[in-house]
């Protein structure tokens, strides 16, 4: 049985979802078998695609809805939310 979980999280790093942050998020997403999607302002992006993530134009303070669907959905959602909450491990 596959799970589907979702959670909203606010982008809190200074540069938002820029190239380096999008790369980290995509690389993390690719480690999971679940399909992970980010939604922002009515636009959706596959979390494993760097270009799709950057096209969301997620700036600081924007709230994104993250949905994970699959066997490891809960773990994927937890780790992705943690990455965003940790400001993509960037020193501001």
C-alpha cells in the first residue's frame, strides 16, 4: 500500500529556491522512490527536477505545499521539510 502525505512549509533562506537550493532539494528527492511534488501559487513542480523547482520562483517567505506519494512518502516528506527548515544548510 502506498502513502500520500503533504505538508506546507515556508522557505526561510535568504535567496529562496535558487540554483544551489534547488539542486540540493532535487538530489534529496531523487533518493526516494516516492513521487514528490512542490506547489506554489498554483504552479506544480516535480521535486526531482532542478529546472522545474527553479521555475516555481520560490522566494524567501513563500509557503510551498509539498506532497509525497509512495512507499517512503513519510520519510521523504520529513527529510525535505527538514532541509527547507534548515535553510538548505546555507550560511546566510
